[in-house]
């Protein structure tokens, strides 16, 4: 059988990072990274002949904690000492036992490595960031309010700016929002209309793909208790894919049929269609519009204020669904499930004004200290260590001449404006849905 090669994380490739063309200066970087390797979110395929373990003893790191007692001044002997212990469904405990969906020791290592790679790229190679963090405004670290993304970001931060590289008393903040306010995901909890749209997209995928999955029954049903593999089956095809990918990434034996590209490729195509094939303008607007508006506004602020806005690196830990949604929104998704620690990056560049033009522009600059032409700035989107050539920037004048991967900020901003809901709550809860 032909074997898959990509089962683990996608490391950030520092050595092969493509330097921007001469005359472009990097101004700001927005990173959206999927959390590291985790356990499956449910127990599946644990019975023979699949025999994928139900209990994973791969969570030994950071189980012991020491916290200050509220209302007391902490001393060396004061505070709450405790350790987290996981008990399985049989009432048994074991050293390093993981919760379902928990970031494992391997996931913590890969996210730390991602942070180290960020430092290697933006501090050591590009000299974009200073070796020592002395102003917290230089960075922005934010996570969804899920344990595995929070822990992933903690390890990334430690890789980018470990304590030894921070000024005394400087502790980087990790920002988290309440679920109702979250925009790092397609927030179906806070948007009834979006939940309805995603359900309709999923039902459409079921109608198309279930019949295409039928030929796999002879190969894989024996691993599913004799049940057929379907998008809306029990277990769901997405759950099977999740268990297989998580197990393989942690070195567990996976039934060989699920390592056959023809089998897993078909399952992946069906599942990504169910979860991510959101091509309607309304779905994209309600799903990713607010997040992209957030990023665009931060970029605009950087352009207007220049050095008066010190923020350079913004790292967000999120989920596979966010990465896929961002890629779909810009029509560059490869229809592959985003691997652990894979990331979507938006880099903001400024085109330096040639010396021959500076004299004629000096009078205009004197009129406004924040004067900047929109077409002097460019956005480069990257995923899986590759530059994304955005269709919205394909036309002449919407990208850097000779470098189509550098989209003009004006073209990027205009598209984000089209995707930004004018009244998100009103669109999420139209009168017909109340």
C-alpha cells in the first residue's frame, strides 16, 4: 500500500523562508496557528481489530501547580499546592493519563519548537524583533478559551521570548475572550444564522459524499464494529479521521487501510467538504469577517502610526477550522485537513520610497506626520511554508509587479471590507430566525 508521509505537525521552515524583494520592509506579522498534537476528543476504534488505545498516558508535563491563595501575600511556604490527576471511566488513575482532547507532551514539544522557530526567523535571521523583550506592546498573544490552545500558546511564547530574554518584571500576557465575544473561530454559539448555514453546508456534503464513501465499507467497516463509514454515521467520518490522525501523530499503530492514500484521501475529501466547504459570501462574512476586520484594523493602525504603534508580532492559537476557514475565504484552501501546528500568516510590508522621490514628497509629508499611500503597503499570506497567491489580487495593479504573492494592502483591505458585517448581531439573528 502507498503510505502517507504527513501525519504529524508542520514545522516552520526557517531556512527556506523566502526573503521579500529588495525595497520591502516587514512591518507587522499576524500568525494564526493550530494547537499542537492532542488526544482524540472521543474514544473511538478502541475495540479489536483496530485496538487504538482508549487511555493515553502521554500527559506528564505540567501536572503540578503552585498558586497564591486569594487574599494572602504569597511566601515561600504559602499558597495552594496541588497536582492534576485524571481518572478514567473505570475509576482508575495512572501517571500521565490524558483527558480527551488534551494537549499531549508531544504537542507541547511541537508548539514550543514552533515558538523557537518564530524566534529564529524574526529575531535571529530577519532582525525584525529585538533579542530582548522590554516593551510588552511589541507582541500580542491571544488564544481561544480552550485548554489545548492556551497551553499551546504558553509553549509558543516560551519559545519566542523565554524568561531569560525578557526584561525584569516583564511577563508576556496571554489574552482570552469570553466565548460569546470570540472571533478566532466561526462562532456558531453566538450566531444562530451561521449555525444554520453550517448545518446546511454539512447536509449538502452528506448528500454528495455518503454514496462516494460506500466502496470503503468492505475495507474499513470491520474496524468500526461492522458499521458503514458515513459523514453522519456513528461514529462520524470526521471522528474517525480525527482518531486516526491523532493516533498516527503519536506513534500508535493504525490499521493499514487508514494509511492507504486512496482510503484516507477519500475520507479527508469528504470530511473537509462537510466542515470547510463554505463558499457562500454570507457564510464567509459571518464566519471570518470579524476576525479579518480585526487584523485589517491593526494593520491600518500600524500604517498610519508607523513607529508610534510598536506592535510587530501577533500570535493567535486556534483550531483547524479557523485555518481552513481563512484559506477558504481567500479561495486558496488545498482541501486537506490542517495538520497540528500548521499556521496561516499575514505579513505586512512597506515599500520604501526611492531617494529620488523623497524630495518631491517631503512637502506633502510635512503636511501630515501620518501620511502614507495605501499602495506602498503589501500583504503576503503564507500557509505550510508556502506563499499564497490570492485570486483577489490577480489583476494588474493589485499586487507587486512581478511578485503576485504580494497583494496590495488596498486590495486586501477592500476585500476585508466586503466581508465585514455591518451589523453582525442583526445578521446573526434576523427576524426570520427569532
